[in-house]
């Protein structure tokens, strides 16, 4: 099956799908957005999946409806983790750049990447030194520099969760917000770190110290929450 939706259509009848949608999505009709032919071509060539869905808001008396497209990206690493870190990161950048280009062509204006998107998801490995060189500056590190160019090119607000290392060599699980002109707006640091049994994320980075900032962007106000936060 190409997608979760295809799997449901294959195994459930129309009435069952309605009931599933009501439970899973909160409505009987699951509104799928038709993708452009150019997107379908990129999917086939780039070996990734794209799905689009619409969600209606309650009508207001004094404001006209506004259509805003949001993009969410979840991806895998490209190179084995024994390769040079610079190469690992660049391979991910190349992969993500292509996906962001497709998102832009579909009209996405706010785009969010996954937690620590620019590196392997290292948590639970019990290692720290091995991943140190992936940690970077929030304001001008490799990930922010790379995404700033794309944000400006596509007039897109981008939320970029990274492993941050500050000037005191402290680590933070951080989400960087970049505006549609490619400017660094600020950051949110994961506030509450899980500690279960012998596992604790405090072995890697500090609990957030920036509270819960709200970023006023061209397309709307954005607040960020990271995982266990």
C-alpha cells in the first residue's frame, strides 16, 4: 500500500471508513487535497511520500475565511552513522531541500521539521561524545543557515528543531523559528525532559529556560512544544 489511507480503503467499506474518520479525525468525511502532477512526479523520482488534508474552521461573522497551508516533514537519515558527520548532515540537507521545494510548490507557508531533524535520533543510545559535533548554534549554525535561504526563497516560515550547543558548551533540545524573509526570529527550548527508569534525557541536555515564547509571524502566531514538553 502507498499510504495509510490506501490501507483503510482496501480493508474497510464506506460506512466503516465514516466511523473510523469520526473517531480518528473527529468528522465523517476525510478531506484529501488533490496533489499537483509535478508533485506526483517528484514523489516517484525522489522516493518519498506526500499527503494533503483540509480542515475547516468555524465561520466568523466579521472576517473572511483564510486558507493557510501547513507542512509537516518526517524523514529518515541518509548515510550510515559511521560516515563523517559533515557528510551525514549534508546528505540530510540534500534530501530535505527537495522535499521543501515540493511543499513550496503546493503552497505551504508554515513548515515544521521533526525533533533534531538534522542528525540521527541519538536518544536512548547512552552515548553523548559521539554526537557532540552535531550540536550547533541556534542563530547561525549549519541548519539555520541552510534553512534561512529556503525560507526566503519560498516565503515560508520554518520551525527547525535541532540539538543546540550554546557558548558555555551546554546542550539544549531546541526549536528555531525562521521567518519568511529568512531571518532568525528566536527559539524555544524543550522544557520538560522525560526520566523513566534508567533513562533520562538530562544526561544529554538541560531543561529549557526560555518559558513558552509565542512568535508573531506573517501567517499567524506560533507557539512551539517539543515532545515531552
